[in-house]
C-alpha cells in the first residue's frame, strides 16, 4: 500500500469518527430566538409572561453609600411603612401596638444596636415572627435607606440623656420571635 494513500485513509477514518450520530443538547428540536411557531395561535415561539407575574429582587444593591439624602428618604419610608407598629422613635410603641398588636422590641436595645445590617435587611425582606414580609412594598434600595434611618435613630438614642434612653428601652427586649405570622 502506498504510504500517502495510507495516511489519507487514516485521516478520513478519524474524521468520520467525529461525524458519528451523537446526542448533544444543541441537536434537539428547539426554537431559536424569535423563531416563528405554528404551535401557538399567535405564531410566535417567544411567549409573554403569565398575567400577574411579580418581578422579585431585580438587582439587589448590597451596599448603599449613606448620605443625608439616604437617611432623609429612609425617614419618610420608615414613617410610612414601619412607624405604625415600631413608633416614630423606633421604641416599639406604634399606634397599632397601642391598640393591641404584639409589641415589637425597641430598636434601642443592645441586641438590635449590635445586630448587623443584614439582619435588619432580612427582617424587612422575609418578615420575623409576627411581622410579615415587606418585600413587595419596599424595594431593595428603600430597605437600605430605611436601615440607614434606623441606625440614625439608634445613634440618637445612644446620645440621649439617661432618662430618655431609659424610656426608649422601657419595654425590654425579646430574644426570640413570637410564634405565627411572618413569612
Ligand atoms: C404591622 C406591624 C409592623 C410593621 C408595619 C413593621 N413591623 Fe417590624 N416588627 C413587628 C413585630 C410585631 C415584631 C416582633 C416580631 C416577633 O418577635 O415575633 C417586629 C420586629 C422587627 C424587628 C426586630 C427583629 C428582631 O431581631 O427582634 C425589626 C428590625 C423590624 N421589625 C423592622 C421593621 C421595619 C424596618 C419595618 C418597616 C419596613 C417594620 N418592621 C414594619 C411589627 C411590625
């Protein structure tokens, strides 16, 4: 056998090996982007979102530079969403609590002063014990703004006179969430 012919034959054989039927996922029946479809009545393979879909956590900012503006926004949002239960001073004496709802712990107790921002973010996002989640009303950036305002409240409390400070934490702390609610 001619040597050149032998080499050509080997190359053809090896090459043919690559053409074996195989089952890569790319080979299956599929629609390419915006390809027409005769399966759906509107003729489009790209399907619209189901009515009522709620976008969750579009892009979660993981930090927020704290400025006077951040804190001012946070104050507005806190007064709207949180103060009815937590009180405008964060002492847990909101109007709904005065009418009988479970009293939340004061934000001025040591445990919550020392709690990381991530805990506060988690409570707003997922709820805590009897407090339900605010994730659908308060988007991520506003959560951080509210946290910056809670920190401002706590700092003010730490610099208040002993009498005022005592009043802010008069109800004491609760270490574990109460049962029920949350979510
Ligand atoms: C309808 C009343 C209500 C509203 C409104 C509310 N909370 Fe609460 N929150 C509670 C209650 C009740 C607790 C205590 C839950 C428990 O211990 O079971 C609590 C607990 C907390 C805690 C303490 C968690 C811990 O470790 O003890 C934080 C922080 C908090 N809430 C933040 C917020 C923020 C921020 C908002 C506004 C976005 C808010 N809450 C809105 C009722 C409320």
